[in-house]
C-alpha cells in the first residue's frame, strides 16, 4: 500500500513538474518545425514540376510564408519572419 502511494506521488510530481513539461513543449515545437521544413521541401518539389504559372505563383507564395532557403538554412535573417523561423526562434528561447 505504501509503495503504491509512493508511486502515485512520484507520477503526479512528474506530470506536474514545470521543468519536465517545458522540456516536452520544446521537443514538440522542434518536431513541428521539422515537419514544416519537410513540407517546405515538398512544396519546392511541387513548384519544380508545376507548369501552370498561376498555380506556381500561389505555391511560391505559400512557400514564402512557410520559409525560404535563407531561413531554412539558417544563414541570415530577413525583415519578414516566416512560420519556420518564428517556431525555431521560440523553441530556442524556451529554457526548460
């Protein structure tokens, strides 16, 4: 009985530990940024194969919102932050 109470208490402390929860938040944010980066690369491929100038322009606009080569490679910053860079910046600011 005492062991069960101890295990329950440890589990509750683990679940409500702000440090552990913030680490989880950061990990999920980084995973999300990776998925967005994959989507960016897939949009690149779609743009390469697209012959319709109207559709191509719309795909390029979406890709621009998601990021650009400069953002995704991390070389320099632009005046207009992208979704990927905003998420990466926020993940870097989180200190668990």
